[in-house]
C-alpha cells in the first residue's frame, strides 16, 4: 500500500477517535458548542476537504450557497445568510492557506480530505441521529393524525380501540358524535365554512374530554370519543353535558350515540357498532340529543 494510503488512514483514524472521545467525555459542552458554531464548523470542514481534493479554479462556493438556500427551509433566514457568508470566506481562505503551505502533493491532499470528513462525520453523528428521530416522529404523527382537525385519524383510533379489546376493570364508553345538518351546511355555506365548523367542534370536544383515552375523527363529520366511566348512566350524562357545552360555544348542534364496553356489548368492536346504531336513532328522533344503546 502507498504512503498516501497510510497517511490518510492514520489521519482519519486519529481524527475520528479524537472526535468521538471528546463527545463521550464532554458530551454536554460539545453539543452546545456544535449548536452554536455548527454552521461555521460544517462549512469549514466541507470546504477545506473539497479544496484539498480538487483545488478548483472556478467558484464552487456558489454550489454551497444553492444547497444551503435549499436547506434553509429548516432554519432561519439569518442562519442561511451567516452560513453562506462563512462558506464564501472559508473557500477563499482554504485556497490561500494551501497555496502558502505548498501542499500540492497528492498524499497530503488525501490525508486532509479523509481526516476532515472523518471528524465531520463524528461530530455530526449525534445531530444526524437526532434528525432521523425527528423525521420518524413526524412521519408517525402524519400517519396517525387527521390533517384537518388535528385529532387522531381513523387508523390511529382503530389501533387504540384494538388495544382495549380485553376485559377491563373500568368500563369504557364509546361516544359517536355527528354534526347535525352538516350536509346542508356544506351545500349552503360552502366547504371552507363547513371545514371551519368541524375544526371548531373538534377543538371543543378535545377540551371537554381532555382526560379521555382518545378523541378522533372517524370519518366525514363523525367524531368518536373513548373515555372510562362507571356506568351507562355516567356515560350518557357525560354525553349530554358535552352537547350542551358545544351548542353554547358554537352555532351548530350535535347528536351522539352512547355505548359502554363490556356492558352494552361483549367486545369493544360490538360497543362501537352499538354506539353507531344509537347515533342513528338519535338522528331519527330529532337530532341534538344523546341516545344510549
């Protein structure tokens, strides 16, 4: 193997080991320093590596500016401007330093590139892992959240519902809500107004049932609540009080069907069907009321 390979490997291993040891021993200060000087450190590392490898005679920093501008959607405009300014400065500084040092030899260029990129990877490993966790959490939230109301969506509700499909010490109420005359509201006032009404109702239900297992959008203008209660009478009282509060705070009324597992049905799925049937009876009986299974 060539001298350049050994030089590059040695520099790279030393840089990586030093960086990882520093993070292990001084994790708190290192992370604070990285968050403070992150843009400057990243720019300097990457710029010097590219200059050492290619020594381009054209302004490659323009590519940096374009990339940073694209990434700035995750940061502030001040971050983008500072990053771009330091990028340009570091590029030309790198050229001057390498020319003054006379490091035109290929082995030195490879050694510098490997050591710089190894240190860059080590210092950014924690940041990359954090970003991946945030991205995973964002994807999970998007998959389980209704985009209009911000409530749990039907998929997430089914998962929570299935988790209760076993005998419980405390009965579980299933409250199935429906906005009265929502179709007519949609046709007369338009979709935008109807969506606004649905969002307001969702916010009110979330406030009323803050301690509930879940408040979810089941589909269309149907919202469903899971809450632990003592009896059917307790669940019905809870539903009726919620109708009074929502009608007082909004310009719409709701109907609700009430069922309690395992009192109304032997399975949680059966309780959901019973609540849906009770909702249908409430609508047929004149709306704006709560009906128990």
